[in-house]
C-alpha cells in the first residue's frame, strides 16, 4: 500500500501534472473575475416614476372617494412632487446607499378639515423629511423610518392614454 502512494506522488510524475494544472487554475480564477455581478438592490433609475401610497405601517390605506390618494412622483433629477392628503408638496430627494430623505420640502397650505386627513398628511411629510431606509422589491417601494413604514405601488396609467 505504501509503495502505491509513493509511486503516485513521485517526483517524476508530479512536475508534469502541476505544469498542466496550474494554467487551468489561473484561467478559471481569471474568468471568474469577468463574471457579471448580480445587481443587489436598485438603482436611482428604478425610482423614477409615479408611486401611490397603499399602506401605512403595514395596514392598507383607506381613502373614500372623491379623495385623491397620497402619492409621489420622482423625476430623473431626483426631484419629487406629490400629494400628502390635503396639500401638494415638492422637494429634492437625497439618496445615499439605501437611505432616502426629501430635502428642501415645500407645500401648499390648504387647511385639512378632516382629522384623519390631517393626521395622514403630517405622518407622510414628517416621514419623508427624515432618513428612511428604502427598498424596492416586487415593484413595491418601501420607506422605513424610525416611526413609520410607508409602502408605495407604481401608479397605474390607463391604457387608453395616448403615448
């Protein structure tokens, strides 16, 4: 048994074997570095569209007609505009890694007559102005701050709209 091991590992056969394998190993390592990396997360381009608020803190948003559903629209310069329940707002998105924050926010100054609208508006505008962890999965945009979780879906555009 020992003589077989000694014969297989002898100096005569080992150098030829290593000379043949070494270039193959180097080629495999080199090609592995060329492999396209899978995209993790999302890009800023993935955010550019109109989004409608569907959930707050995991609960479905209930709006009765003729109310406009709170929404945000993000353009290519990361400028944002939307409706927060009573008022329209606008600002600039600051996107760092997976954190999103709306800076320089301005809005109209309409009075919210109904308490539920005023509460929702305050929640949305306050959350957007704080740093939110942002995720985009299954076509759902989720903004998570220390206090709230806002979930948005892409706004559906009617098919009969001219392109």
